[in-house]
C-alpha cells in the first residue's frame, strides 16, 4: 500500500499554530494514525487512546460506586481527538456533557467530521462543545460551566501532567486553592478525574487529597510500537467530600 501523509488542517491561533494530519504508521502495520501538533510539539495521536478512554470509564465507575447511576452531568476539559468525550457518551447514564476547548479549530474538526469518529461527538444531542479556557471557568468564583447547578464529574485532559503543562499559566490550577475552587462546582459524592502522561506524582496526589476524598491513581498500560514495549499513562480520581 502506498504510504499516506496528509495535512488535513492548519490554523494560526492566539495559542500558536495548530495542525491536524493523517498518515500511515509502518511500525503499527501501516495503521492510519491521526495526529495533532501545536507548533513543533506533538499533542496527541490516535495510536494511543487507552488512557483517555479510561479517564471517562474510571470516573463514571467512581460515580456509580457512590450511588450516582443516572442523569449524570459531566464536564470534560480538553476535546482533542475526542476519545475521552466519546467514552463518556458511550455510557447511557450520562444525560448532559459539556466539552470545553480553548482551540476553535479543534471544535471545528469535530463538526466537519475530519477525525476518526467523524461527527459522533459534535452531533450527539447530549453534548455541548464550548470554545473557552477550561482553567478560567473551573476556577471562577461562580458556576461558569454551562449547567445551572453543580455537576457530577469534571474530567481533565489538557496538560501532559500536573507538572508538565502546555502553557505555563496552567501551572496554578494544580495547587490546593484552585482545586478547591473547582470542587465547589461538583456535587457531594461527585468526581474529579485527570489524565497524565506520566506515572503518579506523589506531591500532586498529596495536594489532591487535601481537597478530595478517595484519591486514587490508576496506571494504564498500552503497547508502544515505537519502543516495542509497554508504556504507561495514569488517571487520577478524587471524590468530592
């Protein structure tokens, strides 16, 4: 098969130049891979989505363990390729989902059907795509999400980890004060979840434990064709007191 390399979109944004490309990956049996780059930095790849999906699954499982089993209101920070949102929408218990992304081109990719799941996220009637800064909304003094009342879960999939940020200004979100502001937007027994490209950060777990109960870190394993070995991401979860 002739190798494929296509740049599906390229946009200048206030946050830098963002591009979406599709290519075949020889190390993965010529699998068709979608990738997003911000400037020269790789943000995400459809080759590695296990942890993004587990972010939704772990948080929804925590909710159900705490007695929240239906009519769930969920916020996702970071749309990206859409795997976290799609995994949440796969659960019939989710009745409303707001996905917040600071990059308008990313939202447009979903509405135009340029990604592997086409328009499945954008056209689901339970889902609202919001162009905004998640961190500003999450730490606002009022309930700045689109819901009139606190939500059951907030899932965050933006930075590489609590100590490796896409933007230096995101750093302050991971302190106790900002996490406490976020917690006011979650119902008692609700869940905050966070994807990380790294293994557990004990210092961040300690800060998270100052705000949330039942704090946990799940190590997600997946095959990596580039290293021909197993790689790891992790998912943090914490339950609102």
